[in-house]
C-alpha cells in the first residue's frame, strides 16, 4: 500500500489524487506505529526538501493528515516539521505554498 501511495505522491496527476495518496500514506504510517513513522520520517523530509515541486507537494500533504491520525501524539513531531512548513511558504510553486498553509492552519487548530 505504501509503495502505491508513494507513486502517486511523486506522480504528475490531479491534486486530489495526490492528496488521497497523502492521506492513505499517513493512515498507513500511523497504523504501523510510531517506531515505523520515526524510521520513515527522514525519507519523507528528504522528499519535501527535494527540488521536485510535485514530490514536495505530495509529501508535504502527509502532514495535512498526520495531525488527525496522531492526535495529541503529533505534538512531538511539530518541532521537526515546523521549519519545513515555513520553508514551503516561500516556495515558487503555488500548490506547495497552499499545502503548507493548510498544514499551518491545522497545527494552529491543534
């Protein structure tokens, strides 16, 4: 399942498909446990820091859904992702900036 999701996170497809893949990826990560999530986090961060706007949008999208999946446990990841969100605010790609804004709104609500 994660492999299928990853293809759509990096694929030039409709935004709704990439968003659905991000949601499924987040749900799967959480279902495998925090140890697995911690193991996968460096790979996710590397994709977000990549120059490929499509992959950046897709992998940032995971953090739109992780707060809802992890609930209170998400707080421990906030210090890690906050710099990524801030950096994405100034990205050249509008969709990357939009996803970043959405993540920030969700974090504020939390």
